[in-house]
C-alpha cells in the first residue's frame, strides 16, 4: 500500500479555517488565503473547495515541513485559526489511479 501511495501521490491536502466570529465573516478573507497560496510559485496549488471561513487545497511538489513553515510564518497575517496537512486517503489514491487508467485508454 505504501508503494502505491509513493508512486501515485503528488502532494498533500491542506484544509484551512480562518479566525472569524459570526458577525465578521468576510468572504474576502478566505480569498486572501487562496491568493496567497496560489502566489507561491514553488508549489502547484489546486483549489478544491472554499466557503466563507474554510478552504480546501491540493498542494503538489512540496514537503509537509515546508508547508508547515509557510503556514506558521503567515498564520497571523492571513488570520488562520487552524489548518491541517494530510496525505491523500487510500480512496483518493484509487480514484486517481482510475482516472489515469481512463486517460491512457481514451
């Protein structure tokens, strides 16, 4: 299983929740986080989903330590309350594998 993950895995999923109260939820705040991540040219960032206070991003070509450092250094500036960095799940790996097979047979 680890061999499959290392062969197919292209990065990490980053989920970010911004600090906000019910009165000051501002959609531009999560857009600021999104813009910041997209401006990081050393990574390939794909926006998976955003809401008023959360964002889900797929970040390729990176090490988790680099992502951790980047987010910690900019946590206050971007108003980040919490974030998680995780590897793809086994289900996501099989879906990716299926897409790759379909793409080569078309």
